[in-house]
C-alpha cells in the first residue's frame, strides 16, 4: 500500500507545517519552568491546557495516544506532556521508547545525510544531478502538469542537489501529482513508503518498484511537472536523494544512515524495517473516518515488520520519541552530541538555512513567505517537518529548543489538533507568566 495515500486528498500547507505551533509564543518559552529541570519527567502539571487536549483525544478514544516532548539545548532527555496507550485495544502506555511511523519526518534525516556528503566534498550543493545519475540528463517537462505525458518541452536547466533538497526540481509525487502523471507513477511503482498490509477500501494497491536503483531509473523516464528552479512543489526528490547517497557513498542507503547518523547519534530504535523482537513497542496506526478511528496498521502485524521494496528517504522510517529527540539534539549541538562528532557545524547551519533557489516562486504553496532547507521548513531559527500520521518534529536554534508531537492517525487533517494545540499552548504560556509575576 503506498505511503501517505490515505492522507493525499487532505494534504495542505497546514497539515505538514503544524510544527510551527510547537514554538508558539517564541522567546516567551525560554523563561518558563517546563524544561529547565535536570531530569526528564512529565510536566503536564505546568501545561494544563496542553495536557487536557491530549486527554480529550485519548480519554474519548478518538486517538490511542497524544504526547508532546520538549527539550532544552543539550539536556540529555526531553520532558513530556500527555500520553496514552500503544493501541486502543492494548493497555501498554506509550513512552520515549515507543515506536511511531514518522513518514515525512524522515526527510530532514535524509537531508542532513546529504549535507554530510556535501561538507566532505563528495557532492556539490549546486552539482547537476545527471553527473551522479546520468538518466536524469535530458529531462522533459509537462506543458500541463495534469495533461498528456507526450505534451512536453525540454527542461531549460539541469536538476541540481539543491533543488532536490528543497522540492524545486520539478519532479512529481505519487501523493501530489494528478491525471496521467499520477497514473504513471502508480504503474511504475514510484511509491514513497508504506501504509498497511490490509487492503483499504477505495484505495488501489500499488506494487512498488523492485529496489531503489530501479525506482530511480523509472522516475527518470517520466516528465517533470514544472521547469526546474521555478516552483516549490512537494515531490519525490528526497526519496531520490537516497539513491544519490548510495552512488556517491558506495553504501546502501539505510546502511549509510545507520553508520553516519543513527549510530553516532545513539539512535538505536530507528529503522526502515522494525525487528520482530521490537514489534511489542510499535504503536497502532489508525484511519479516521467520520471521527471514528479504525486500525489500518496494527503494530503487532505492521507492514513495517517487512523489509521495504524501496528504502524511502522521504517517508520510510519508524522511530521513537527518544531517538528523534537525539537527532534534534544533534542539530542543536551543530553536529555534535555527547561529545561525538556526527557532522560539521557548517553542514548543520547550511542544511537548516533557507536553500531555495532565488528563481523559485513560492506563492500559493505550503511554504509561501517561508524558506526550505535540507528536507525541512526553514524560518528564522526554526527547522523541521511533519509526517502524514500526525507526528511533528523541529528545533529552534534561537531558543535552544527541540520539540515533537507524537500520535498515529491518518489523514492528519481528520482532527483540528494543530489549531487546538496552538490555542492550548498560548493559554498555558499566559497562565505561567501570570503565575510568575504573582510569585
């Protein structure tokens, strides 16, 4: 089953950019008590409205779990608000070691893996893609993004690594493209991840391409939606960077992630395939229909227990709150965590900055008026991205804050959690400041 397809008709700027709510109130957070303690613990007593929001969804069984994590600087553990259970039918409580399908939160990881190779001089930010993958040398561009595949014009410039990192290459996406191009993506098995072993009514199964190399070759045979470096359009480009990493590094994509990011960061619970011995930690993922959740990927029988046909750097990872917090902490440490070097400070700073080509028009897009870095949104001192099953993760370099939202349901717009979370957080900030002044 293709990844994120269940959410495709509900994708919006808001659904993927909700993590901006995690920093609502800006610098006001830095003086508040929720994260300055030395040891991680549940801080719901200080964040009553956020905790009540989590409880509303969990106690009413609209969701099995809803948990927020906050961490400051290089403090080793994140604090939590909320919680719940791994499943609506299982009593085990979620915690920092529970496993979640992070989908597009995989993108910043793949983006930073690309930045490692750029910082080492093995890849160029503005290097043409065809120098690494020759099949992308002479690309065609659709005259109408939703039109016939044979109505094309030549690309007026080559795709570059910068364009792949920032969704400005002109490539399509199975969950975004429409008409003949989307049909061609499905027929070629150009999926970006997985959802379920269970057939879902109304969604046609797609057979993934047999491996990342074949996936990339098939992608090169299809036309682009837009001329390169003209428009921001969510795309398969981060998945394609997985193949670029393989060719440049000489390592299989996931092996590179493990050796260069997961192991040095101490991320012991992040995989494309969850080991069977760890299935007991995997949350259930739910589809929401008419406000009612039904399990589309039970943890004990998840499709993520199978090896993926295509290791998807744009949406294929499962991770834990503790692991992803370590990735975010490494970014806040500008490439170093617990004294271990992972990547250069320059690579982090550049990767988290706005890398959009100057010629790109973002009007009407999800990032209008904002920037995009190596696989994630970049705005001011903030960098991060969200996933189709409700997860969010980001860092704020100015505040020294790392934060994430953990839950599992699709489509992410089925509930107004983003708006409710922002309102709850603002109320708690106001109450905390009032209490501080009264003390």
